[in-house]
C-alpha cells in the first residue's frame, strides 16, 4: 500500500488523470482517490519510485 498526498489534485478530472498515470505503470493497480483530502492510495506490485515518476510526469507533485 502506497499513499500519496497530491496538493494539485483538486477535481474529478485530476483524479482521473492521476489514476490513468498510475495504471500506465501497473494496469492491475487498485487506485483509490480522495479529492477533498487530496490523497491517493495505491495497491500495486510496481515500485513506489515508478508510480511517483508517472504521477509527476502527469503534472502532479507527490508528497
């Protein structure tokens, strides 16, 4: 389980973009976004660094 705080995730469109970025690394990943809390929880076999890189490439800074 990986949990990231994404201050720039402010709407459903952002959540879809973040989810797509994560799924590009691991299509089988379970992604749970919380837009009001600006967090995303990921269950994935992919490395955390790869997920963070994909999220950053999509334009979001992960804390």
